């Protein structure tokens, strides 16, 4: 996927652990871990809002777009169209 989550970088800059963030945001440690590792397929705006509030950042600091990173999505779309 072309969208990358930079939560690990923000946590490092803020000197905050994922556990601390989980407690302050009210999102399970497991769900934040999925988000941090880039395995999440979606994020709720309410979660993004809470992350930005606690981390004192903008959504663009947590998410980035990498051109060419969506080949897997395009391949999956082509396979679906063929079937």
C-alpha cells in the first residue's frame, strides 16, 4: 500500500511508549501495534483525532504517501477483474 504510518517515528520523537499512547488514547495496544507496523487497512477519524490530540501533531505527520507503493493493490484489482 502506498500509505505509510509513521507512528514509530513520532513516538520516538516524543519519547513515548506504545503502552503509554494506548492508555492516553483509549485504543488497545494490539490495535496500535497493527497500525504502527503498517498492517492496518483503515483508521477511523476518531482514532486519528485522538492520536493527533495526544501526540500534538497533524494527521500528515502520522501518514505519508509513497508513490509506486500501491502495485499490490493494482495487482489485486486486476486479479479480481479477471475472475
